[in-house]
């Protein structure tokens, strides 16, 4: 499995965080990706592969840990 970058970003001259493109992913994605018994497991794997190939960042928050 190829490693993924949770967020690929950099600081611009003004010190602002810039992201070219990103998908927000919530707990349902991470659960489906990690659980083979989840009904959306295969879809999550396919979507992750698509995101990795397209080199778009996946952004999430700490809040998903609490869901």
C-alpha cells in the first residue's frame, strides 16, 4: 500500500497556509477503509486509490477521532 500524505501544503510568502486541492474526509471514510466488514470498504479503497493517483490532499480533523 502506498503511503498517503494527509495534507500537502506549504506556507506562502505572506505566511498563509495554501492547499492546491483537497478532499475533506470524515470518520465514515476512515472506518470503511480500515474495516473489511464495512459495507463501503471496497469503495473506500477505490476512492483512496483515485485520490493518491490524482495527488490531491486528504484533509481531516481531530474531531473524527471522537465520532
